[in-house]
C-alpha cells in the first residue's frame, strides 16, 4: 500500500499526511522486528484489548517467554465477533 493510500484510509479515524506516515514508519520500524517469531517456538499466547485515543480498540497477541508480539488488530467495537476475527487471523 502506498503512503498516500494509507493516509486516505486513515482519514476517517485520524488525519495524517503521507509524509507524517513516512516519518512514523522511519521512527518505529524497529518494532516490526519483534513480530518475527518462529511459530514452533511459541508456547503460550496472551491476548489483550485496550482502548486507544481515537476511541478504537487495539487487540494484541503476545508471547511472554519470547517477549514477542505475534499480531495486532484495530476494531471499533469490543465484542465476541471482533475477538473471533482477531484470533482467526
């Protein structure tokens, strides 16, 4: 996805230019390294949900022994359908 398209997709949630998104990627790209996990090394998964500043819900799957993020998902609601969708990703 292009940065301009990402900016357009995020527009209903939060207005950011494609340059702002590029700067965010440059600043936080190191976080993506913590998502690189061999699935055979995963022993347990913790899933948590929290509200973020634009009134959406951030769902996160975390492996505590490896100290690694496995996945994340942003939704507008907090219901079993969203939880099921996140787990099935």
